[in-house]
C-alpha cells in the first residue's frame, strides 16, 4: 500500500492542526494520558486516539483533509492533540520524525515511557490476546526484535531530536503518571501551555480494551462454530462453562517470566539507552534502575 504524503503541506498553515502529539510508547500509559488530557477544558484530543497519520504502514491510507477533520470539534481549545504509539516503533515504522517536522514544525511531543521489561511483558500479553503471538515469552523476546527495539526509549527519542529542538519534547514516566498523577499532569499542562488543573480522575488508570475484546471475540468465535455445526444446543451447560473457562485460562496462563540470565542480558543491553534517556528526561522524572 502506498501512503499519500501529498497534502502534508496543508497541515502547516491550517488552524485545526494538532499543537502536540503523544508519540508513545506502546503499553506505557498513553491511554490513561489521553483520558486525563481530555478532562482539561483547554485541551482537545482526537477520536480515534491513535489516527496514526504519520505511520507509513497504517492499514488505511487517509489524507491530510481527513486528519485535520479529526480536530474539527476543537473549538477554542488552546491545545489539540492525538496519541499514536506507532510513532516510536522504529525501525519498523520509519521516517516519522522527519515527516512530522516537515508538516508540523512547531508541534510539541510527549513521550510516555515504562520500565522496559514490564512494557515488553505487557506487549507480549497484548499480542497473544490478539492472536498475533504464538511463541513463548522468552523465545518471542529473542526472535522478534520489536520487543526490544520499541523499548529503546533513548534511541527512539533521539530520532525526534534530530529534527526538533529539545524543548519540544517532554519525557513522562508511567511510574509518575500512576503514583504522582496530579503533579505529573501539572508538568504536562505546563508543557502544553494551558492553565493548571487538578482532578480526582487523574488517579484512575485506563487501559486499552484490545485484550478483553480479543478474549470476547475468541469465545464468540467458538460459540458461532458450535452453532453452525448444530451442536451448541446439545452441549450441556456445565461443559460450555468449562470450555469458556479453558479459553480464559489459555490467555491468562501465557508464561510471562524470563530466565534470570536472559533478563540480565537484556538489562545490560538496554543500560546505555537508559543513560541516554536520563539525559533527556526532566530531573524529577522517576525512571527505573538498570538492575
């Protein structure tokens, strides 16, 4: 599929254009941040949350008019944004920073990061739930580079700093978003140049629904197959209950622990990247030990 880049120049001068973009990371808290930002009367967030306009591999290629239309309802909002985690999935999703800089030279960037192995584990569960991962966790980590590459936050952020000034990028830790939500959102609002705001809802975590949807979809697929085969009505209720529980156990029982030597190896590999991230993050950003 070819992606239509023509019309990107329309974004530069259109008053509807986003003023900021949450660029990831996947499974690091962007859904919670999207909800918290949506609470602010001076902030408008796109629906869908992840339009992925700058992702050259998105499944449906939409043009600039479509992208701008996502912000039609912004009204007098001071800050307009979206949150597409694919924007920090290099090298699988290439060239996003350069294209973003050409189209939105003044955009502000918010990058939510999470302890790398916890993010890999959550990503693995997500992929299993979607039916896109069949390997055991440890094997998947070693055979599929994206688990590690998308956790190289320092490297991913540095790609943006090749095109944007450092003051256009804010690093947010998922730890701070969870444990110091009010203070962290204050930092985000200040970065976006909107008025301070406090809300009890900032302490409520939000999670993408893909896993629950996948579980429901799989069970519904089993039920449809049974009905079409004409056996559903003849199966005792207790057997159906056991079958449904088995589907659930299958999803929940995926091995999510790594052998100690593999985890140590991963942490050593990611240690230089963590140091790079520390140099880019605010001084009070709660990152993690490199183990």
